[in-house]
């Protein structure tokens, strides 16, 4: 279980990095809040997808 959480956080960081680079190229401001919200959103979406698939 611990490895799954670490993997989820690493994937969230990679997604946040890609979003941050994309926003910078578009000329938008990137702050720590941007990273935090993207990572949080990614984790919530992945956990919701896991919950939905585990119910069946």
C-alpha cells in the first residue's frame, strides 16, 4: 500500500510539472498554488477512479 501512495504522488508531481511548463509557455503565471492544486486534483481524480472500479 505504501508503494502505491508513493507512486501516486510521483505521478501527480509529473502531471503538475507538465501543466506548469505548459502554463509557462502560454505566458501564464505559475506559483506553488498551481502545483498544489494540480497535484491535489490529480490525486482526487485517480482515487475516485479507483473507488469506482473497486465497487464492481
